[in-house]
C-alpha cells in the first residue's frame, strides 16, 4: 500500500501529539528528506562531528550527504543516546524501530479529526519524505534537483513524489 501525501499543516498538527523522540525523528525526515529508517539509524558520533553527515541509505546502500539545521541538530544531540540518536526501547546498542514511529503516528492520526471527520488517509512516516519533495519542487521547480536530493535513480519515481500534492487532489 502506498503512503499518501498529507498537507504539511495537518502533518505538523499530528507531530504535536507524538512521543517526543518519534516527533524528532519525523522532523529530521521533513528537514532532510531521509527515509525514517535512515533517520533512526543515525549514529550519535556521526551527528557530533558535523551538521552535514554522510548517510549510507539502508534501502539502496547509496551514500548521501545531508544538511541538518543547527537548531534541529541541537535538539537531536540533546536527546541522543550513547550509540544512536534514537535509541531502541530495550537495547541502547540498537536504534528505535520504524514500527515504533509508524504505530505512534497511526495512533495520533486516529485521534485527530479534520472538519469533524477522522483522517482516513494512509499516513505513515514516509509521508514526511513526500512533503519534503513537494516543498523543494515548489521552491525550485527543478525535478532533477529533487531527484538528486532524494537519491532516486529514475526521474519517474521522483515525479510521483514531487507532484504528490497534485495527485492527492485528484
């Protein structure tokens, strides 16, 4: 099942009710366009060294350098564990799981109402990546730039992300 695009203002409202670490992970995804698994795998020592860390993507094994805004980096370092920025619940030597963030987001989405109606979209942490792509595309109108930022191999997939807001309207 494909993750839906959701209006950034609605997504921000959902973030307010999340557990603090899950909220921070999704804010990192919104700021960098990283998949949630890559956000959660961020090591504390890497973040301490630079606000422009090089990430090896878990899905594709490609390398990608991202910029983390200073204010966000400070908040990440403040809650970071010894090994991972987002520690696992039972073992500090493992990162938090994608499922933990997904379940928290789904829980919050069930609580919220839009115009009195429950949110029925397929909301997942990957929605943050789509929001990032849409915002960058609208800011620069350059599909190649978005493709490079998301580290996509093909332009067709990037188009689905960059135009997700328009596709959601239909």
